[in-house]
C-alpha cells in the first residue's frame, strides 16, 4: 500500500488559481492542456486524474508532486 495519496482538492485549487491568473475558462484550460474539460468537474467532486493528466498538470503548474500529496491514512 502507498504511503502517500494525491490531495485532489489541493491540486484542483492550484489549477484554479493558475487558470484565473491566465484569464482562462476551464474549457480553455482543457483545450490548452489537451484534456477534457469534464475532467476538472470530476476533480472538483474528488475524483483523481489519470497519471498522464497529473503529469501534464504538474508540468503546467511548474510544481513538484510533493506539494499535492499527503500521507495516506494507515489501514487497520
């Protein structure tokens, strides 16, 4: 089991901040990054992006994965 998990709300918030700074709509951002705009709606609801989308987001944000991960809760 992994010791870390993706903090989807944190990643979504960072994408939203950068999107606003770039004066883009979610649709514009999806087109720019080559992902479906509906992915952002799913992320807002807590769904994780696939690995390729995650790497694309991290590159666009110029961000290391450590900033959007949190320790996984241990399973009993």
